[in-house]
């Protein structure tokens, strides 16, 4: 759809409404704030009207009360995942060793590190674009590595991780086609597709997690309500003690698996 040069807020709202944006007023305000000139505003509105996620157009997403940079081709952190961060903050010891596995933009690790006192933060992802983005967000809060799951982490972290954040891809392959275009078209498939039942990556993470967790340390994963019981069994089979936490408000389900404490 072609968008006319935009000058007033109401014109922007109209252009966004025509393009099917549900929160056109809020989005228009953000785009006006972001644009340094009328030309830039036109370009931003055009990209949004063409279907790019608002966060990719703006270059940031709001997560846990702060702006997290999100580059094109990087998974946009979801507000419901703030619940996983809250659960992690509640169980983290002082000076926790935290790993943000499958970190995407690095939003979870950054949120937890800023919520807690003195965290030793390590984040990793397989996608180079995500790793670049996470490095910008994490800055001097921690280290970001590139590679498959645990492979790029320093060996010295084995048996020392207090909090293992893992918001992994968990959409069943057949359901990826049903996602809104913003995710299906503009987020990488590797960030979404969790295999047949959506839990393939979770199985791999759970199998390796006990070797990395400190005694009493916990793995936290997000799942859909439908996947909850299988996810619990995956964590139990890996030797972790599972429990489920649910937020009705954020429509979020988190499964926590805790390693045996020292006896
Ligand atoms: C659902 S996104 C979550 C990103 C981030 N944790 C968040 O919540 O915003 C899943 C992420 O897992 C990464 N990923 C998928 N498979 C991976 C693998 N085998 N090893 C490392 N990262 C992987 C993707 O690149 C993507 O960034």
C-alpha cells in the first residue's frame, strides 16, 4: 500500500489504520517521536504499513521497563516473557551466575542483571544477527557468545550456573504457518520453530542443563499451556525437579527445573 507524505499525527493514524494496525494511535505517537524529519517519518510509516513489526521499524522493544535494541531479523522480546524474568529474579542467589541461552536480543539477561545485584551474565545464540544485537544490549553487563546451545559457553561455567534462562523456540512446526505475518515473515524461523511438538530444542537443553547447573540451580523455560505437562516430564526425565508457574495476566507459562542441592 502506498502512503502519502505524512505530516500530522492524525494522518499517520489514518495510514496505520488503513494498513490494519490495531493500536494505530499509540504506534503513530511512537513513530512521530522517533522521526527526526518529515521524510524520515514518511519512511517509518511506510515500513510499518508494509507489515514490518513496530519494534523493527523503531529499532527497539520495551521489555521489563527498558528499551532493548531489536535489529531486523532478530526475535522481538515478548512482554509475557517478563514473567520468566520475574520467576528467575525470585530464585536467584546473590552474585548469581546467569546464562541466557538462545538469548536473541539479550533482553532476558539484561533485565535480570539489572534487577539483581552483581550478576555474572553469559548469553549465547546461534544466529549472528541476534549475537550482534545482544552484544549491543548486554554491553559491559556480561559476555555474549555465538554457537549452538551450550557449545560456545566457557567450560569453567560447567556446574556453576545458578540461573539458566532459556526462552527457546517452542512453536510446533505445523503451527508456524498460523502465526501472524509479523512473526512468520519478519522473525527468523530458527527463533520460532521448535519441531514436531515444539519441544525439540527444550529436550536438547534439558538433557545438557544438569551438567551446567550449580547444585540447587534452576533452568527456566517458557512453554504454551498445551505443552506444559510434556515440558514437566522432559525436565523430570533430565533429573531436575520441575514446577510450573502461570501468569493469567501475561498469559505466560514457565516451567522451572531445579537441580538437586548439595546434601
Ligand atoms: C523464541 S527466540 C527467544 C529470544 C530471546 N530469548 C527472547 O526471549 O527475546 C529463540 C532464540 O533461540 C535461538 N536459537 C534457536 N535455536 C538455537 C540453537 N540451537 N542454539 C542457540 N540458539 C538458538 C534463535 O536464534 C532465537 O534468537
